């Protein structure tokens, strides 16, 4: 009796469960998880990122077909911008919902808390929305990051602006935490390349609302340029206080301050602020036709104006879709990683710099450029700074 066909069939049957065991991937669906702040201090950002992700998923599912026969389903958890809640959210997505991947998680401390839960179950942390170096360092095969770090943003952009403005005394005000320190250290490194140092440094605690003493200190030092390690409220508060006291240095912030909320909430006083950025804010009347079309499609779907965080969410899902397509019909964590490690993404309609990944390079790029608030809206004022 010829047992070969029987043995081959038995081997094939044994292999079938192995193919079906990939978490979050079925014959017709891929489960993608995301953790956002939907109820805390950055709820606006979180909802916009979620909407941007959903818009790209809907385009795929409703218009473009599928990824090798599979639609994407987005599962969203709210962590309220609380690292402890981020752990619970990750545990639910990974252990209960059994998602294939977690994408676009907002917040540095929140990602740091959630990643161990993911990595224990071999779940990739894909393009989190934070510019912290910990999103790709130390190396882990399950980490991919797209955002130029706050450190590199300042290290590269500040010397350019100092030269352009002829600044002589550069100072900084920064949040007394890991985020603020990254901005401050990047500023120090950038100035060192010019043979300069920070003339004055002043800090504030997270949640502060009064910046009068810090502004007075910088004014007394005669600073003609101020680096802002601030986010929204602190950016507005510092600049408003400075204008009120007749202190008008050049202000430069990181991508954390690149939001339309700065000029919407801060008004005319915010004109002149520079900030580093990687994707262009999608105004509904943007001169670029592709951006204008996209922005109005977003507004029609969600009944609100898109923001830069809407763009982040959209692009994160777009890059996931491209990599999952390249991974082929047998989508596993290993096949996805192999695909991502050979991916190159060109400049998109929002002006993102080209990015690429390899088996040893898990930050897509470290480039940013400068925008300035002019007449109440952000305007791009530089190319990407090498």
C-alpha cells in the first residue's frame, strides 16, 4: 500500500490549525486595536486620531475591496490619557478581543505602560502617536515608530531659526517631565552645533496655568528667542503673558504645539509662533486640491473639521494597509514584520517626508520642518531640515 498520499494529507491537516492560529486574523477579517484618550485631557486629539483611522479603513472596506480577501475592523479603547487605564485597555484588546496589532496609540507614558502587555502576546506596537525615542529604542522587533523625536526636531530646527533670525540669547521654558526634557535636550544639542548654550532655563509643573514668574525671568535675561517645551494651554499661556508684558522674542515650539487649537484659543497674540511639524494641517479651504478634497470628505463623514491628528490616524492606517498587502495572504506577525522591514513610503499629499524601515531601523525618519502662525493659521515656512 502506498502511504505517501495519506501521510501528505495528514501533514497538511496538522498544518491547518497552525495557519489559523494567528491572533486577530480570520479568513475575512483583520482585527486592529487602538488605544486613545476619549475622555481625558487630550480627548480632542484621541477622537480625531480614531476618526482618521476609521476614514482610511472605510475607504478600504467600502471602495477598494480588501487585503487579500480580508476587511479591517477597528476596536477602540479609551485610556483617558492614564497609563494605568492604558494597561487595562491593552489587556482587553490583546487578551480578550485578541487583536492582530495595536496601532496609533496616543501618548508616551501610556504606550510605555501598554507595550509589555502587547509584547508578551507577540502583538506589534505600530506607529504610536508620540515623538518619544522609547517608541523605537531600545530595539524590539515589535516596535515601529513614525514620528521624528522632539529631541531631533529641536536639534535640527533650532540652529536654522537662530541663524535666520540672528538670535543672540536663546532661552527655554519647558514642562518638568520627560516630554519637556526631550525638547530642552534637543535645544541644547542644536545650540552646541553653533557654539552656543541656553542663556536661561525655566520649568513648570504639568497642569500649571500661571506663567508670569517664568516669563519675567526670561524677560529679565534679555532672551530674544524662546524654545517652548509646551503643549496647548501652556503654549498659549506663556505667549499671552509675554505679549502682555511687552516681551516679544521669537517663540519656537515642537510638534506638540502644532495644532489649530493654538490660534483658535489663543487668538491674534499667537501670530508669529513657529513650530516643528511633519504633516500639514488640513484646512477646509487649503490651496492644495488633494488636501482640500480629503478635508471636506472628513468633515462630511464626521461633521467636524479635521486636524493634524486626523491626518496622523489616516496615514497610520494607510501604512498598515500597504504593509499587510505586501505580507501576502498568510498574514502573521512574522510575515507582517518581514514586509514592514522592507517598506518605503514616499511623500504623501500632506507633505510627510519619505520614510523607510529595515530589520534594524524602526524609526521611519527623523525629519521635520517649520510652520508659523500667520494671520491666524499655520503656514509652512521651511523645507525638511537635514
